[in-house]
């Protein structure tokens, strides 16, 4: 009985909703904080200080703050709760890693 409850993906609807809500808030906050870095990255690429590859990698990282929650909510709407939790984890992991690093000083 317990294994069936664990494997049933419908039991994770509330958890996935809370997780994606937190990921959305942290993603918007992370994008807001990273906006200066985005402008700096665009300027560095236009001035030839970084290559196209470095520019693409950095912009993909910054886009992850928005794309991860969007993909997570899309999976949530299709009732794929476990994959939604995994997809929406990027902003939470980045902000959590930042907080752990700051707390270690």
C-alpha cells in the first residue's frame, strides 16, 4: 500500500504546485537581480570582449530563470508532477546555492 501511494504521481500535485510557485518567485527575483549582468553580457559581446559561445552560454543561464518555471508549469498542467518538480528546480537550486555560499562566510 505504501509503495503504491509513493508511486502515484497524483499525490504530488500540492507539493509540485508549491515548489513551482517558489521557483517562479525566485526565478523572477533572480532575473531581476541578474538584469544588470544581462546588460553587461550583451555589452561585452557587442564590444568583442567575449565570444559567441560564451555569450550563448551566459544568456542560456540567465534565460533558465524564466524558462525553468514555464516548462515546469507546462508539465504541471499535463499532470506530470515529478517532471514538473525537476524542471522547475533551477531557480531554487541557484538561489539556494547562493544562500549557502553567503552563509558560509
